[in-house]
């Protein structure tokens, strides 16, 4: 897979040089656009060859959002070229290169079977901010923990009191709630923090 990434990086370097030559009038715009098409095909091939056959919902969401970021960079790059904004186009290529590297890392971790919490930690912030469904492991093993996880993903963080209020926890469900919180922390899906007034706040892994 690293050889495929090396080919992509070589094309990216060629693309940056071609944009500079276009800016200087040494080549025409169609040559640069064809190179962009070639780069996009190389990335598609990398994803096709190395994407896992089976994948959980939350990992699929991370991967597809990473692909959307790559597609957005390609769209902006073509717009800059067609509008003659060549300096911006070169900067956009660098953004594209970074998004490709992130996709590469995500694919490698998914194929290696890395824990979802680890994938969240190396996932860029723009992807971590996307609301994802509760991991299947939580849905099947502890439904209340899955509910808490969804709240944390939506809010970014929440105190124990806020979580209990939103879930309408009462005396009958307090023990189940406490076990769900402990389960999230012990399995690494959530991390506890103490505020200055000694209140416990939970944040989803990776934030």
C-alpha cells in the first residue's frame, strides 16, 4: 500500500510543478486538468484495492467522511484552476495531499483491526466533529451506554448530572445508568474529566 501512496505523492509533486508552469504560461490548462483526473483515478484505485470487505457502521462513517473531504478538495482545486487562481490551487493541492494521507492512515488502521477508539484519536478534527452512530458493540452489549455515547457525540461533552437529566434517570434506573457510565469509561469509549468545582464531565474518545 505504501508504494501506491508513493505514486500518488509523486503525481502530487508533478501537479504542483504543472500548476506553476501553467501560471507562467509554459503549458495549457487542459494538461493540468488531465493530471488532476489522473491523480483522482490513482486515489480511487488505492481505496478500491485496500478498503476492507466488511466494516462496522462507525468505521464506515469515518471512511466515507474522509472520502468526502478528498472530493471537496478536488472540486475546489478544479474551480481554482478554471478561474485562474493558481496560487490558491497550489495551496489546495497541499490540503488534498493531507486529506489523502489521513485516508491512508484510516484505511491502514481499519484493515489492521485497530480499536475504534484509536481510529478516533488519529482522525482529523473535521471528521471527529461529524455525528456518528453509536458503535455496534455498545448497541448490543449496553443499550444505555449507547444512548449516553450518542449524547456525548452530539454535545462534545456533558456532566453526569446533564446526562442523567437528558435520559430522565430516576431511582429505579440510577444503578443501570451508573453501570453504563462505568462501562463507557472502562472500554475507552468515553473519558472522564473533573471540572474546577469537582463535577465529573464525560467526553467521547478522541475529543
